[in-house]
């Protein structure tokens, strides 16, 4: 049996983004089983980070990963950025766009078209957020 690498759908964010944008991205992440990723802690403090994220986490029940290594791996220089990745292949978009729109573009023009198409289909089958 051949080992298949899992695919990952990431939304790279920053606490400098508007709160409503963060809430919308968190809702979309939950809907499409994506992972929200922060580069680091707010002013180096876990407490300040939790306080900044409390409303977003409470409203959406979406977790957030703090991982500067992922920012480096995908060379993320601006947020929000959306990355669909499998093994050493990835599709990436930057800017204030919906996750659904990013997946639609990936499904038409990306290296991981089939995965993006499947994620879109799974998202359609879930209740709207």
C-alpha cells in the first residue's frame, strides 16, 4: 500500500487584521476544515495573545496554530494568505479574499486542482456558517 501524504489547508493571519476579518476567516476555516496560523505571540506574551483572540475564539470555536516555521516554509510575507499544500506541492494566494474563492481558483488553475475541488464539494455539503 502506497503512503499518501495528507493535504493541508492553511489561512495565515495576523492580529493586525481587523477583528471582523479575523472572525470571517475563522468561520471559513471551521467550515472548510482549514487551520488558522499565526506567526507568533502578541508582543511575545501568551496572555496578550489569548486576550486578543478571545472574542474570535468564542464566536467561532475555531482553534489557532502559532507556528513561525510554516510562515517560513511557505514564504508568507503578507496576510491573509491561503495555502493548500500536499507533500512538496502547494497553491497559494494572498489578499482579502474568501476561502471559497481561493479554493475555486485552486480548483481551476492550481497544482492541487482535484484536492481543491474535493474541499469545495465537502464545504457545499456542510451547513452554511
